[in-house]
C-alpha cells in the first residue's frame, strides 16, 4: 500500500534533513581534532606551527568543498 498523494495545492513532504546532521558531525570532528592538536602542541611545542597550519589548510578545503556542494 502506497502513501496517499497530497492534493496539488499543498506542499510536498520533505525527507529527513541531512545538512544539520552533517554540520553536527563536522563540528564534533573539528572539536576532537582541536583538542588533539592542543594536547600535542602542549606536549611538543615545536610541532605547534606546522600542525596548526596544516589543520587550518585542511579545514579551509573542507569548508570550501561543503560550500560548493551546497550550491
């Protein structure tokens, strides 16, 4: 048995929203990586600049990829 079709004047029901969940997961990953970087740079201060620069570069690329995917 299939779901009833709404009349033509009513908006179509939408499926589950994926973007809020994706943003939540990315925020959690970002937080975990940030805490890991903070601990690593606290333990080995000489690694702070290269690791921080690499992480910011990857974050920028991921942000650009998400922005372009939503276009």
